[in-house]
C-alpha cells in the first residue's frame, strides 16, 4: 500500500459492520480486513460459543436467570486473522460446533440476556483496544457494533440484502440447506432482533444493500468508503 493512500496507517481505524443475517456482512468484513491489513472480529461467533457452552453444560437456554448466572463462566477466545478467524471455548476450538442446528435454534434467546450481552461486549471492546494498541486497526461485525460496542467507530456500516438473496446465500454457506427453511429462520431472527433491540441502525451508519453486487464488488465499495472516510477525517483534522 503506497504512502499516498489515506489508509496506509490503519492503527486508529475501527470499522463497525452491523446488519441482518445472511446479508454478506461476514464475508465482506473478512475481505475488507484482509485487503486493508487489519484484524477481524466475528462477534456472532462469540454469542454462538456462549450458547454452545450453555447447551453443553445443561443450562436451560429459555431460562434467562439461569443463563445470567452462568454468563461469566465460559472462557471465550477469538482469533482475529481475517484469513483464518478462530473461536475457542475453555481452550478448545469450537468453530464447527457453534454452526450446528442446535446452536442455530438456541442462540437468539441466549444472546438477548443482558448479562450475556454485557460480558461479550466487554470482551469485544477489549479486542478492539488491543488491535488499536497493536497498530493494526480492526473490522468488527455483528449486531450492536456501532451502537453499543464501539459508537466512535471510524466507519459504521449497516449491511442488508433482499430476504430471498439472504436465504440463498446462507443455504449455500450451510452446504445446500433448504432455502425456504433458511428464509423462515432468518425472518424469525429478524423478528426477535426487532423486538429485543438487537438490530438497531447505528447513528451515522452508511446503509449498504448487497443484493445486486458480487462479494468482490461489495468489498471494493467498502474499501472506497474507508478511503473516503479516513481521507475526510484527516483533512478536517488538518484544517
């Protein structure tokens, strides 16, 4: 990356990527982080790891009080390499287990428990501070990133896509799952998020509808947005 590029020094950059499930925000976030030489944090994987721990330890995922009482127990560690992000639970890799149907069905009720959100948001903020201290910057994706996790993000995105496109993408990611069933699941997740406050559009966020674009086109669009945002910020700072 040339020195004339406004993002040649990513140390202070935090890109917050919020949006709906299946909209392509994970693939986009990884691609952007790789392109810009930044770290990547999948906050959804953290909620899934918490859910897997609850299921593995026989905690009733529909008992908010039981979940709250156990929320501080799991040791969740995220690997932030965009080309190979990892998630471990109590020292064991759980990247496969957290994508199971069992976790898919249980993650929403677990994620809406305030004690779970507080615990994981604190861990996410710690990851961001470490990335900034290391001078790498970070792309953080999930829900509540630009509102609760890091409201002062350099760039906030809210990524969406047409429901049918989201279902087709998610079905393909899951190895050819039934698109109709996936669509019903996504719509249920949207309903839960809208009633529980987990899908708020961050103030000042750029809305990006990925429906008509390929992944590479979306990554290119976001990189251009970062360049513009950082360039504008630098110009204002020098005024």
